[in-house]
C-alpha cells in the first residue's frame, strides 16, 4: 500500500521549478501518493492525515516586503496535531528560515532558528552519527555552491544532531531529528539549487529521511 505525502514548495527565492525534479526521485510514484503544491491551504483539502509532510517552502513568501508567515495559527495547529498523531515531518532548507525562535513551528518541530547565511559558496556535508537517516551516506561536497545556513539551536533541545554542513565559514548543524508525540521529525539545511538536491549523497540522505519520518524504516 502506498504512503501518502503532502509536499510544499515555491517562494520568492526558491522557485518551484528548483524542487520539481526532486519529487519523483524522493517520493517515487510506485511507493508514494504525493500532493505537491505551492499553496499551503491545500493542506485543508486532503482527504485525511498524510503519512508525511515535506516542506521546502520559506515560511515568508517574500521577505523583501512586509509579509506575514503563511503558517498562521490554523495551519500550524493542523500540522502540529497531525505530527503528534504520527505524521512524519521533513523540513528542507528554506522551510527552516524566517521564523522567530518563539514560533510554535520552531519550538515544537524545527528546534532551531535560522540566523543568516553568507554568500553562496562550496558546502560539504559530513554525517556525525549513525542513524537510519545517515545510513549509506558518506561525506560529500555539493556539486554547486549552496547557502551555508547559520542555525541557532534551541536551548535544551532534545534533537539528535546527525550531521554538519561545512564551508570556509566553519561548521553548522546540518541535519537533526527528534520525535514530536508519535511523529518523527527531520530537519536538514542545505539544498538551494536543483543539482545539489539531486546529487547522489544528498538524495540518499533525503530518501532515508522521508522513509524514516514516515516509518518505512
């Protein structure tokens, strides 16, 4: 039986065309029934609670102008309730940006707040702990320059750090997991351009993450 996934993508700095090639590689149609959209409100039209929520969309559509986060109280409450009941949650790159540390999505799911990133530069990923998400993933450098996110992890977080991103600017948390109620949560910071999303090491990591979050592995 196929697993169900709801995938959000597309914002001012991360056009949906960047993500589209990833979807069939990450969530192949023989194993997943995927709703992929740029509209957060499409969540409310789902027939039931999905097995997996995947977010690649910046919470603020355009941070160049005053814009409220699309993950308002209703959306956030729905997502938190579903994850607590067992839906997996996978946050990739821009999904982790532009929310304050006291936002419920950060406090309950992200466990880390985006601070900034330097100019795009060569970025490497190094797994630091054995886990189903890092299984078969060796250290690698992305084929194109990426945004090296600087993250401020919440004090006292129980998230398990599984990997680091490294560049000329130092090391940052790049991959971490934790549980929220009955749901599994995975956050991963790189992935700004299509070639990086599809590079073999990263694709292996993301597939592992999706399967782990959804309880496949």
